[in-house]
C-alpha cells in the first residue's frame, strides 16, 4: 500500500471522528452547525495543503525520472 493511500485513509478517519464527536456533543443545533462549518473549512485547507505537497513531490520525481531517462538515451546514442 503506498503512502498516499495511507495518508488519505488517516485523514478520512480523522474527519469522520471529528464529525462524529461534534454531532454527538450536547450543544445547540446552531452551535453544532457552526462547528461543522469551521471544522470543514479547516479540513479543506489541510487537504489542499497536503494535495499541493503531494503534487510537488510527484512533479519533482517525474522531472528527475525524465532527466535520468534522457541521460540514459544520450549514453546509448553515443555508443
């Protein structure tokens, strides 16, 4: 199992746990809805940050792989 699937599972579990905790808390409905909105905004921001990090990591690895492949092709053309 790759790390992105594990990370996604952990984040999903955290979100589900936070939502369940809020829904079962003994607050008024309006307070509960406000908490849900606040938590979802925070979760969305966290997910956006994690996605950007993952995108940058994948892009860097792709560029490195592409450069390595070009180097191998150049070496084989010289021979």
